[in-house]
C-alpha cells in the first residue's frame, strides 16, 4: 500500500538523483561513494514505488486516504 504523497515521492527521486551523481563523481572517497550510492538507491526505489518501510514501521502516511464510499440511499 502506497504511503507517500506525490510531493514526497518527487523529493525522494530528486534527492536520489543528486546522491547518485555524488556517488558516481566519487566526491567523498571510497566509503562515501558507497554510502551515497546506497542512499541514492533507497531514495529512488522508495520514490518510484511510493512505499517507505520506515513510514510503515512508524505508522506515518503522507498521502491522502482514499475516499470512503458513500452509503446508498435506502429509498
């Protein structure tokens, strides 16, 4: 079940791209490259899928709940 809003997802994808570029440029040495690469992958995957495991663990939702169906008129 999706638990991220569209804004949250766009931000994650942008951050993932930036971190990926930093990883590919080797701006923080070999350890930093791995850290940036892993964080970029996590940000991109959660941004594309709309599912964040930490949000689910802590019960957070940034997307609106689906509208509940209206009850039928008994007439």
